[in-house]
C-alpha cells in the first residue's frame, strides 16, 4: 500500500493491486483543510498505519484532533445498527433474545 500527496495537498492512496487510487482525500474527514503538504503527509501516514496495522489508531478526523483508538467489534456493530435505526435492545427483540 502506498500514498502520494500532490501539489494541492490532496492525498491519494493505492492498494498496489488496482491501478486507480482507492482513497482520494482533499481535506480532513470533517472538512478541515490540509493547509500544507506536511499536514497532508502526516495525516496520510496515520491513515496508512490505520489501514495496515491492527493496533494503530484511526487517523485524526480534523485539525487539532488526536488519533483515536479503533472501535471494538461490539462498538462497530452498534454503529452499524444505529445507521439503520436499530438499537441493540431492538435487535435482541427482533431475534427473540430479550427474554
């Protein structure tokens, strides 16, 4: 896996399998700008580690934010449920596990 930061401070990341980048990041995930190439480079290094090292934290979401630990499998599952409008309790009810 590799990345490049272009003259506009845009991060591109490749999986070294496909010819096109799988990630195009013109700014932090929250919309804050990468003001310098160094800033974009630092974020890209965090992102690369996030994607390749199981224990690595998530890349910062914006300026002034620290990298955060990756969610646990339970937290990830709860987030997926919340995105479709279900709570853990509601899922247990649907599965007949609320007794």
